[in-house]
C-alpha cells in the first residue's frame, strides 16, 4: 500500500510541470521540480525499480511511476525545443558578434552537473547613498577583463518590500567573467518608502557610477539594466522614463510591467497577496490612487525611442501573471522598439534560481547575446 501512496504523491508533484502552483509553498516546490529536474527524475526512476518487486498494486504503481518519470523529463524536452533556432531568432532581432567564450548552445544536460557558472567573484561594496537609518550599498562585481567595460546594473526582486543585492549572485559572477562590470544594488523598500523611490535610487546609482567611472573602469556610455520581478518593474520604468542615451538596453525577468492591468486581474492570495503588495508600494488600491499605478506601469511609458528590451517570463508563473510580459511585448511591437520575448513554456517565477538548470542556461545564453549586441 505504501508504494501506491508514494507513487500517487510523486505523480501529484509532477503536475507542477503543467499547472501554476496553488500555494506559495508549492510555488517553491515547482521551482525545484522544473529547475532541478534530474533530482526528481532520479527519484522517480529509483522508485520505479523498487515497484518492480511489489506484490500488491504492482501494475498500478509501475504504470503511474512510468508516467511520472516521463512528466519530470518534460522540462528538459521543452528547453531543447525552445532552444531550436534560438540563435538565428536572436540574430534577426539583435545581431551579435560571435564569441568563443559564449555558451555555444542554449541548453546542455551535462552542464547541469559540470556547471556553466565559472569562477566566483567576490564583490566590492560601496555606499552610494546615505539614509538616516542606513547606507544604501552597491555590490560591484568587477569585469575580469581588467579594462574599461560596459556595466550591467542588477535590481533585485522581493515585492518592493524585501530582498537585497545578494540575491542570485551566480549570473553576476558569470557576466563579470565575460568582461562586464556587474553592479547589484540595494534600494529603499516599501512600505516605508513608496514609488517612485526605487526608480529614483537607481538614477542615483547611475550618477554614482558615472562620477566614479575612472576609478572603477566603467564605460559610462554602456549601461544595461536588469531586474527580476519587482526589480524588473523598476528597471523597465527607469529605462523608459530616464531618456538617457547611455542606457543601451533593459532586461526584464518576470516583471509586473502593466500595473493598471495587474491590479484588476484576480490573483491567488495563497501565492501572493497582490492587493497588499501594491498598496504598500503605491499607497492604495487602483481605485484609490489610479495615477500612481499608471506612473508605475512600464507599458504606459513605452515609446518609439525606448531602449532595446529583452523580456523573460515563464508561462506557469503563479506570482506575476505571464500576461504582463505579453502586454509589454505587444506594446513594444506597436512602437517598433527592438526587443525579444524569451517565453519559457515550462517555467515559473524565479525560474533562473539555478543558473545550471533549464531556465538558467537558456536565459544566460540569451542574455549574453543581447549584451553583446546592444553594448559597444
């Protein structure tokens, strides 16, 4: 009987490959299932062989275990399919210079174990702004080329109320090893500080880096903004409102790009209470402060002069609706803005948590070519 119960449990967990997570805990589980698939494939295979020795319910547990194993393999199949023709598609949108140091393919099963990460870089810490209660710091991952280099500014997620510059550092080290300065920033957090405080902080970061560019060897004509989740909203709004010619591009990971639309759709409060999150950040609900939602919505600031944009979003995102990126993609298309939408059919929110996983590899592959194309 226990074998049947375990088989059912593994099968139910595998359904996270197909559906959005119904709770915050299961969202975390879904990240593990889709971005560390080999763990669940191995567990399912081992259980399959255990089931071969069963006397009761043998047919049921063996059949269910077989189906479960195949489901756990699906993200790997899907990333290979998504990677087909990706290089050529990117070349059409963002012509890039061939580079032997780049990842040569969007995804490699073996690199989940050998790793694409490279040498870990220890960041240098600088205070760019002093608040009454604390300093706002940046973490600089210096370019390993040891020359004047373009700078990627990374803005963390956390519903505008939590998180810090230490989030997901693997990509920062990776890009620093490829010749980019990477600056991961801290900014003022809600509910104490409300929009547009983080967007203003990002402008102060750019001013600080520009003022210290000679010492830090930063090419001030080549900034790219990269934000995750709430940080993506900050990055997009900054890129589309600053009107700075030295912002060469913006990268949006699963960002709430259309705040007006996002506030009016129904959200699953067991995953994220968006009403509270938006109220803390914007000062009220949509009907109370509609102008604040419009000001914070990246899609409302897109115009024909907006900088090149790379959008990354998973179709199974249970926290920030996939429709945000679809709407941003449409608005950029309408305004003839150079852009590419890397949609990931298997992925959920935080899909790049594991840089060696399916999403981590294909997003890193795409980011490399985007940066290569938009920076000089």
